[in-house]
């Protein structure tokens, strides 16, 4: 999720954990092709090209402005903004994270439940951001709030799964497996600390923008608290049984 200080100076940020890029769940392989996760990536990519073609006018029209929402206007942007991105690095980073955690959760829920969960998680993330700054006129956009919800339910469903990741150390990098609870836990701690810092320097419409940390926190909270309600216990059990057999 992005907070854009103005549409001519979009911050180049994406959902990330320091020098780590998660690639996939190394502990399990979904039994079914992740059709919804793939479709979400395709839709985000399509919308990003629409942004490139439409320019600032497109971004202004379809990104979420908290002041508009609290005034009862442009509610459709609660949905449209979660499929928009501010830059190539923004969309690539978000889609990498979605591909790392989404397929396992789609398998645990089923495609229809997962699609509903993803959208509701994005709405919850947007609502959290609006709640902390309801009068802001700064445009908000990005999929990372919804992806944070996916990460939140992954944390409580598969905390011990090993996430195949690229780990950067200075100029060097290596491929390693990091426990999900450590990777997601570290990322969530960064969001909490960053939000605490940001609240000491309020964002204004004339500022340069930044990351909507409260959207990330709200997304994770939605996933942790409500995500398991969308899961199918039989699918989770079958997936765990297959993972144990393969290991």
C-alpha cells in the first residue's frame, strides 16, 4: 500500500522484509493450480498498464482518498485502489510476495473462499488506513494490504513452513529457507515500528508520500483474526498429510 504525496512524485516502495525476498513455500506444493492467485497477479498487471496509459488522471480517479471515503464519496475506490501500484518496483515486489504466500492459502480455502478473503482483507486494510487519517487528501493505492491479510493467515496456519527466500548480505546473496513465523514476524515488527515513527511526523497532502503502514497492520490483523474462518479443514489436513508424506 502506498500513500502518494502527489501524483507527480510517487514513492518507490513495496512490501518487503529488509534484505529478504521470499520466493515460495519450500515445505509444500499445492495440490491444485493457484488459479485465483494467478488471476490477481494478471489483473494487477493489466491495471498497472492502464495506469501507464492513463497517466495522472487515471491514478487520481481510481486511487483512494481517505477524506472522500469519510465524506461518503468514491467508495468504489476502496476496491479499485487495491489493484493499483505506483511503480514497477512496487508492483513487482507485491506480486512476488503474493506468489510466495498466496498459493498455499488458496489451497487451504478453495478458490472462491480465497477470492472473497483476499478482497475483504484488502477492504479491512483500506479501512484501517482511513481510520487513522480520515481527513487526509493524499491518494492511497496498492495491493500490499490485501497481501498482508494473506500473510497473516499464513502465519497462523503454517507457522513452521520454510519459505524459500533470497537473502542479501551486503553485495552478496544466497538462497535459503526461513521459517514463516520468523519471516512474517520480522516484517510485521517492521510495520509496527515504522508506524510508530510515522505517527510522530504526520503525512500531509503536500508531503512526499510514503508507505501506508497501518494498512499493512490492518491486513495482518484481519488475516490472523478471521482468516481461519475461510479455510476448509479437510483441505488443510490433506495438504499437511501430503507435505508430511513428501518429507
